[in-house]
C-alpha cells in the first residue's frame, strides 16, 4: 500500500518506560531514527507524571519497574485514557503479559526482542488507533469495511463515532475491543475465524501469541454479555472461531 502523502505534522510521540539504560539507549536511537518523538520515564511513578505532562501517542511500558509496576501504571492510565499501550515483559513473565492485556494493554513483546519486530508492533497498534491523528501510517482499509453504524438486536455500534450502545447505554471499550466487536458484528450470523479476527484487529503482520484474541474476547464478553460465562452475543464456534449471534 502506498502511504498517502499528508501535510507536515508533528511526529508521533512515544513514552518509553524502561529502567534498564541499555534498552533505553537502543530504543531512543531506534525510534528517533524512524522519525518518532521520544519521552522517557525510568520508574512507574515518573511514567504517570510524564504521561500526564506529555500526552504521548503510544506508551511502551516495561512490566518490572521501580516504585510502581507496569501493571499498575497500565491500569492507572487506562482509567482515564485510550492511548495505545504495549507492555514489555522479560522471559518467564508470561503470566504478567496476560494480566497486562487484562488491565488494558493493546499488545506486548517479550525481552529480548528485535527492534524491527517491536517497530512493526508499534506501527500496527498505531494504525489501529483510528482516534490518533498522528498515526505513523494511514489507517488500513481492512480495519473496518464500513463506517456506517451497525445495529444487531439491542447492540448498536457506530465506527465513525467510536461508540457502542447497548439498549441505549454507552459502553466504554478500549480500541482493540472496539475493533474486535466491529469485526464480529460486521459479519453477524456468520463465523469469524480466529485468523480473520487477528488479521482485522491486530494486522496481517501480527506475530504474537494467539491467546491475545481469547483475552480480548473475554474482556469484551465481560462488558457486553449479561452472563459472561454463558455468552449469548459472542458465541464460540469450537475449532473455528467466534460468531456474533444475530
Ligand atoms: Ca525493568
């Protein structure tokens, strides 16, 4: 896809939260070279201060931090903001990674990682973040096939306004959950395969853990199902994927 040329804009700003100087240096150099603006915090509390002061477009958040854990920082940011968050975990912290997604991170990477891989994740998350005018790449046309509102039963989804209502009441959803719901409801009554959903929500270059999809389905059910343990809206089609019941 050819990038659309746009007027000069201020660069996309990444808040890097990392207490290991060697990682910090590499990230600072790498992202600056790719044209991003960088802000840095070296512990959890500083992360929250820098987040409020600097309004970054994306937060790259290490899990193990002095003073306040990345999990708590993520939870705190999510209570006020939909900013894309990528968690960074060390090997052996897989449990933390899943918890990270449950507290609202959009994605995670495991140390050690290659910068190219991280950069692809960052771009993918930004691309999906339609509210973010400073996205490093234009929105993918596959993100949603239509911007028209969709109504199935008592669930109303309006992609252009990024709004979900159930029986008229607005439901707050982070970006990934919103994209996932849009992907499901856009083909209500038909099965959406796991691969289709991962492609549409995380991008075809997504190489992460497929558990990510299940974690997001679970979070979505907790918000839109009357009884999340016996879902009637988002139903599991064993061995295939998920279906939004029409
Ligand atoms: Ca650390």
